[in-house]
């Protein structure tokens, strides 16, 4: 273990042997301090939406196919002009130093090892430059929590461009933080400095609660902000937190180069629908105008298959990867991605789908429960 400001961080570096990614949560809970684990795991209010995110995948079914005369399905794909070995990517989950001393740099190494796409949060534990360097040339996106201070926004965007990121994910669904009871019960404050805050000002985010961090975030966000960021960076801007077709079309009209369907992993508006339940209607409205990223509740290869078949082009993983990070560092991250990719390949074979394009052209069934 590594000690930072009195907070114990894992420094494990090892491959993981497990049967189900859900098993990793309990194992990680044993080594991540209570406050940090509560922040990573928790959702808002009574966590109905958090639970529903995973349950909703049961609302659609994959039809097994026989006599398909195929084998060895392939998971490589191309999205946003990027050639990837997997349709899986890392969601921009904040403060990964809560799970491991090397934080996002180890996550970047693990994601690069599987040929995936890494996304880093504004509130990451390591800097944009260090995270990019750890990926050793593998593609990365930077996620912007837009600040009320445009000098700070410009600083972050400048650093992201300098680091060579391939796109900007603009989070739209967190102008305030959801009512997260675990954080309140634990009196949680960030013990680990946030590198991107440290580089810009004297404050580094440590010793602050969630509400204090979000107090600096912009509450008023509109279509013109998408336009402004796209013009400033000349990079693709992906609108994250889209849960309705109307918002998807509004974002595209403002110049968004991608739509990111997500309810923030059940951490924001509790009582809202599961991300998977709204994905088909958003995909129908977008109609391939721009790529779609999807996250929230993904725990099985079949969930990945269903998300792709329902309209996603990339599927992002969050909590399971951070649990893998705590338990095994970069190799633990790699283990989680490889495990879910193996499950996906089994489902692809059994569904008669040779390629990711085949999966995306698969029609899911909807039988009554």
C-alpha cells in the first residue's frame, strides 16, 4: 500500500483470475478505504436508477443462431476515424487515485494493452499529459467538466490538445451533483490531489467535498457551449449525458460529432430511466449521423452485445475497471477488458455474428418477462 495524506492506496500490479466482474466489487471493497469505495460504488438517493441500469438489459434478448458457417468472431472496429481492437472503452471516471496509487496512468496502460480507447476526467488524479504519455500513443479522449471560469476551460483544452487527445467529451448532465448518500454518511472529502486542478491554481481538490468541487462547475450549459469548444479546439466534441432523442438532435445541431448516452452510472438523477432503455430511440433519431457511445450498468459480454445491437458504436466501462485497477493496477484493468471481450466473443459466436458490424445489424427480441 501507498499512503497519501493519510489515505491508503493500492499499489498492486498483477493479472486477475475471476469468473464474473461482479465478484471484483467485494474484493475491491476489502482494500479501498471506506470513503473512497463509497464514492466509486455509490449512486444517488436510493439508487433505483443505478440498479435498473443493469436490470434493463433483460428487457431485450439475443436470438441464438445456428447453421451460420462461421467461427473466430473479430472485435476490431473503427469509430471517430480511430482503428480499435475492441468496441470497449474506458469511461471518464474521476479520481481513480482513490483505487490505486498510479490512478489513471495505470488505467491508460491497461486500456492501451487491449487496443481500446481511454477517456480521462477533468477530475482525474493524474494530469492530462501524464495519462497521455502512459498510453504510449494509444488514442485517448479528454472529458471536460465545464467550469464557470473560461480561462480554466481554455487551460484544460489547451493541455488536452498539447497531449494529443483525439476528442473532447463534454459532460452535460452534471451541472450539480446528485444526492449521493454514501458520500454524506462517510463525510467524504477527496484525499488525493486532482492533478489538473493543481496545475492551474493553488487549490488541488484534496480536502474538499463533492459539493465544493461541483460549486465551480457551470450550471448553465447550452448548445452554444458545444459550438464554442468545437471551434476552440478543432476536435470532435462528444455530448455526454444524453438521455432523450430531442437532446441528441439539439447537440448534433450545435456541432456535436458524437452522442454519449449515459445517466452517469445512476449517480445523478435517480428515478430516471436506465440508459439501455432509451438507447434505441436515441439511435433511431441520430440515424448514423454521428457515432454513439453508451455506458451505465454494463457487467457482461451480453450487455455489450445488446448495447451495440441497440445502436451504440462504442461501449464504455466504469466501476468494474476501477475495481480491477485497485486489485491489479494496469494488469488488472487489462484483465477486466479481456474478460468482457471474451464473453462478448462467445455471444457473437452463438448469435452468428462474425464482426462488430454484424452485431450492430442484429435485431434484438423483446419478449414479455
